[in-house]
C-alpha cells in the first residue's frame, strides 16, 4: 500500500490525544479519615469492571476515528495488480487481415488465418477485439468487443477476395476504430503478404494516433513465382470486318527464374486466333502484338491467355471488341462554288484507319427531315436561308436528344438566325465583327469542360487567331466555354429538350480563323462530336468498379448474367433510367437485350500481380506516429500515475465514512455515560 499525501499520516498522532486527555482528567482519590466503614456502600468488583470496559470502548472509538480520518486524508491506494487496477487498463486489439487476391497464392491466406487465430487465443478474457478485412476497401467483420469466441468464428468464415491492396486506407480504418476505445493499450496486428504494390508512396501519408502500436505479421511465401498479363490495349469498337489496329498485350515475369517459349494465345469468342511464344528473364516484361484478324458483327469476347503457372488467377485478360456501323454526321451548308466549307471537317473525320464517323454534306434545300434521326449529330455549317420547316425539324431533332453544332460565318445573318434558331440556340447573334488586318486570340477557355479536357496539359488553343466573328449575347453566363481575349463569346453551350447545342460564332474553315491549320483541329472536332452524340461507353472495368447498363431503345432493360453463370437479380437504378452494377467477378458480364447481346469485361487490378515484398520495418515506421511529435512523446511517457490509481480505487471514501460513523458512535456512547453522572 502507498499514500498519495503521506504528510497527512502525521495526523495519526492525534489518536494519542484521547489517551492523554483520559490520563490528565483521571480523578484522584482524596484521603478522608473515617472512624468506621460501616456507613459506606460496598461496590462489587464486577460492577467496577463494567464501567472501566465502557470507558475503554469510548477511548478506542475516539482513537480509531482520528486514525481513520488521518488515513483518509493521506489517500491510500494499492500498488499491486488488484482487480480494480487490472480492469481499468484493458487492451483493445484490431486484427487487420489482408484479403486481396495476392493472398490466394499457395497457402498464404490459410497462414494468415492461423496467425489471426493465435492472436485471438492469446488475448485476455476482457480484451476488446475487432476483425477487419481489407484490400482496396475494408470491411469491419466484427467491431470491438470482448468476445474471443465470436472472433474465432468470424475468422473461420473469411476468404480471400479479388481486390488489390491498399495499406494506407486499411491503417486509417483500424486507427479510427481504436479512437473511441476505452482502453489505454491499443494495438493493430497487420497480417499480410506485404506487397510493395500495396503501398502508394505518392498518396497523402497516414499516421496512427499517439499510443497506437502497429505490429506487422508477415505470412508471405518466401520465394513467390508468378507470370501475369499485366496490360492489354485494343480498339473497343471497330467499323470494318478487318481489324486494322493492333491488340497489344504486355506479359510480365515476376518470378526469380527465366521462362522460355511461353505460349500466349489470343482468342476471340473462345476460338484461338493466334498463338505467340515469349521468353522472359526474371523481372522482365515483353509486349506482343496481334492484328489482321476478322471481327464478327456485334459484341465479341476477346481474351489473351498464357499457360497456367503456380498462380493462375491473373493468367487471363478479358476485353470486348464490338463491330458496329459508323456514326452518321450531317453537315448542312450553303451551296458555293469551289471547295466545300465542310472540307476541313470531312478530312478531320476521315483521318485514321478505324473511322467512327461518316460525314454527309447537303445543302438546306436537299434535306429530307424524316431522315434526321439516322444521324448522330448535325452541323449547321454557316448555312444561310434556312427555311422555317427545316428549322422546326432541326428543333424537334435536338429536343428528342440529338446533338447540334451551329457555325456562324459570312452566310449567316443575325436576324434570320435568331428567327430560325432562337428557341434552341444558347445565344442571340448580333453584328459581324471584322478585325481588319489584325486578329483576336481564343484565350478564355474552360479547360475542365469535356471538349477541352484533352488539351488541359498543352494550353496551345490560346494561339488560335480569329479574324472575324459574330457578336453574341449568351442566354446563360455559364454557357460560354470559350471566348476571345476581348471577352466576346466564341463557343457557347446550351440545352434544348434532351439534346445539346453548341454555337460557334466563327467559321469551321479557314475563312475567318486559322484553327483548321493547327494540330488541335482534328481532336477538337472529334471531341465535340463525342460530347454531343455521347461517347462509346467503356466496356472494360476493374474489379470493384461500377458499370452502367443502359436501357434499350424501347426502354426495356436487359437481363444481366454473371461471368460464372446466374443472373444479377438486383441492381440499383441510375439517374439515366438504367442500372448500376458493381463488378464483383472477373470475366464477362453478358447483357441480354431483345435483339442483341453485349459484353462487359471485368479484370483484376494487375498491379497486384507483382508479388515483390516491401520492407515491413519501413511501412511500420511510416505509419507509426512521429516520435519527435510532442503529443506522441507525452503519450509515450504517460503511465498509470499514482493520482489515477488512487482515483480509481478511492479508498479514502470508505475510510472517511467509517471515521464519521465512529464519531457518531462515540457521541452516542459518551452521552449515555455522562447523563447518569449529571443526574447523580
């Protein structure tokens, strides 16, 4: 036993005061000479003893009360591991178990499970335990609770998944669990194969809270061997029977031994199109190319496969190739002699081998309004004298969801334009501006807009020279996505019904600007058409991503089948009326529409295929709190102080209550003794 305020033990000397008072106030017998004792009352010895015992009890009560009072003020506490002290410092432990797909290598995950069970079996009865699975995301299987049986049962049911590893977010999740833990001792057991790819050193650093101890439990295979297809690139949509592009596949050897003549198969709809051998040194990669094959109509399942090795999970890469018809684009222009005003647009869309767009050029008087819905986008390219009937047909086309580009040049008059397109155009046209020997620069561009996003790194659009343009008054200030250096709008965006409209206040050829002569013209035209007509949706995803399933033309949704068979029974609706499906399996999801089938490919995160290990000491040091941080130093030097121990035990309170009880008893007994004396 120890005392928080031992100086108050001097107060125990007060227990001697009642003894001194008793001795000092003791009655002395007075000698009185008597001739005879016959007239004195005889008192039996037994009665005298009772009175002495009663006075001694009073003395003991006074001494004990003063002694206990002094002890209470000294605030005693037990320094040993009593039940109260032990219970006040329980331990909170988070078992952070890696279940990424690299843990499926050999028996790595089973070793991880055994390591987790050992931690649970060694835990104290009142220790708080939590089990958290993690890969790219994390799942709290069991929150903090003192239940070793439940933790063991949870570990029996967990399995390795298909996600990639992210140590930083896992450590942050475990630290958040421990922040509300009542225990002073807090630990995180990180059980993993400790892949180097799982530590993103460029991400914002994560630091555990002061007082949290990170313990790394390495269950990796000592000499992992793995061959993988780390990357595949291909054109997702082609518009001719012959595949004129190249399918490139990158094969990587992550093992310590060389491989020779490894067969690599390119398959289309499960049929081998071409087989190529590859030889790789340890840690080397090589890129193979496949080309010149025929593509059937519709959506096709393409795979690149290598021979199975000790870790076959990443030996296939899935991707769809769809053969489709070209997207039709209509350009409406004024009949002029010589070169067409859509000459540069036509050449921008014809560039390259896998041409997505087919441009049709017509004058305003030769258009059949009933054919408009067959076009993906319409370009009104400085077309003068647009009739009210044609303008109404274009308006209806846009409101049904079509995309429209309007270029205003020398054939466009502001008044006629506003009457024809005023209801759908994003701005009203004004007078024509000629710079006369000078030029204006396109300098105010929203680089975050989808049209200009691919130019965000170059900024070369600012050098485009504009020699003439139309004044324009936008209907919405947010609609201006490009302007000249004098503030005049150059490209204005608007919405009409379900469609989009872009107004360009200058020409799309070299009559009023030099944009077609710059290398930006071709990608800009294609980006505009992609934006207006809706780009081709991606059909290749990574595990864990969400892909959208669009409805058919008549609004019906397709049946969705898992890669392994069976239907996707429930998927939430998205804002466009389709479905949002989380990619939970690798392979091909089949979308069965009434008249066709589409395929969505899902692959592993190929960074996880590299089983190279990181230095666990470096990871622990990076995640652990900085020892030079004052808060960390204060937490590290913090111990269970005497004040905290005494405050939890609070022995002074029962001592004080007992002393108070003794004082009350002493007062009652003293009153019973004095009262007869007074009466006597």
